[in-house]
C-alpha cells in the first residue's frame, strides 16, 4: 500500500481525516499514484494537476524520503520506501511571498 499525505485544504475537500492508503498496480510513479488518488476521490481531479496538461499545479509540491520530487518526470519511479509504504508521499501546498 502506498501512503499519501495531502495538504489540509485537499483533505477537507475529499473528506479525509488522515493519510490515504492506495493500492497501486504496476510501477509506482507520481502519475500512477495521482491516477489512483483521483479515481478514489474524484473531487480531487484537477486540484493537484491540470485537467488538460496533467502538469502539477504551480503551488503544490511533492516530497518523498526528505527529497523534493516536484520537478521529476511523472513516470519516473518513486523511491522504494514509497513503493513499499515505509514512507509516505507528501503533497504540500507551497508558500509564495517574501
């Protein structure tokens, strides 16, 4: 099981109390995790990535195992610790300003 932690505003939208556990068939990538997340919680469709381009929304970041994976290719394999469920994939809202 893959573990995903969403920012509070997306947890509220999807009525999720804590982290999400998802079963992923095949390779564990950002795309496969987001596909599974949107299939289970359709109200999140378009909130994490654009409906048309499938690009990550500008003010969301992806972190795993202490690393920023936001600019990795969507089909690049996620770290083994994420694939095994040992560590969660964190989706965080970025903070802009100065």
